[in-house]
C-alpha cells in the first residue's frame, strides 16, 4: 500500500494543514486527510502532486512511501500455521481426501408401481 509522508514534512517545516491547503490550493478537509499520520494515498491530480512538490521543494518520492500490507506479506510467506486461514485450509484438504477415499454411494433402485 502507498502511504503519504506529508505529516513528517509538515512537522519539519512547522506548517499546519491549513497552511498547506492555502499554499497548495487544496480544500482544508483534503489537506487534513493527507496529513493524517499513516494515511493511505488517495487519487490526486498530477498538478496537485506537482504543487505539493513545489511547495515542499522535493521529489514525489519524498512525499510517498510503499509499505507492504499484511495481505501482501502473507502471500509471500504463506499463512501462519496457527492462523484461522491455515486451519481452514488444512480442514478443506482433509475433507477432500476423505471424500476421495470413501466408497461412492449408490442409490436404491425404485420399483415401478402400477405402470406409472
């Protein structure tokens, strides 16, 4: 997931989110969302990104950081052996194995009554 690092830059510069909104041309609610610590990146125009870079005198990489999400990390390492996902996965495999080993059930043949 991509996260904003604007909160740390504002602290270094001594700016408030309101000043950021004024300088960059954002609405105050958008500026506050960007400054929220650990905020996920949201869609912004290239012109807004350019204005942020100009205001902070930095490159776009200084404003953003990539942090692998829990889901991405678990895909690489596999589920924790004690996790619910792992337990459910083992149970599914066990049920499938039991189904293949069991004898196929046969249906009782119906008798025809009175020409029906």
